[in-house]
């Protein structure tokens, strides 16, 4: 098990936006994150053996999720053998004009990370004469 917690990546990223001038509501949110961690401290990441190396990614975005400036947030997770190995949540730098544009920006961010991990995996596996896994990224393109 590791001491890393991808499950709080979005929440921590969100409250960190207010570090310069935190208000009471931000302190309440931070305390809620700590209570969540206290209640889930036995949770962890387990890498399970398998016959085939499975590597897949997931990407998503919220369109205009920040009500203050209408910017979207991109998110991605990459799984190796059903365990998370890389994840990210980042506010987009520009305002997307549609949900499709927000999803496209998020997918672009995920592909950059995924290609780096994929190349690393292929290089490691080349030393054992194994072929690297396919890079598959699933993207949520459903509108509500």
C-alpha cells in the first residue's frame, strides 16, 4: 500500500485556490477533507498480479464549473493492473464555449500524461522482451 490519496485530488485542488485569502467556508472544507481522511485511513492502493498488463486512462471535464469565472476543470486517471498510477485535476486556463471544447481540452491533457507513462512502460517491458500495453483512454462525452 502507498500513502498517496488520488481520491482527494479534486477537493484539495479546489480549496488550494483560496490559500491566499481563505474564508470560513474554505476552512470548513479543509476540515471536511481531514475528517474524510480520518474515516478512510485503512483504504489504500493494491497492485494485483495478472497475466496481461492492462493500462487504461479516463478523462473528464466539467463545463463552466467555476461559477466565479466560468472556467472548466479537467481531470484524468490512469490505471495499471486496476490500480491508479497517475491522476490529475486542473482548472482550465481559458473559458470553453461548449461542453465538447471542455472535454477536448481535458482529453488533450490526459493524452500528454498517458503517452509519457506508456513510453515508460514500453521501455521497461522491452528489457524483458515483452510488448507494451495499448494506450486506451476513455472519455465521458455525455451531456446533461
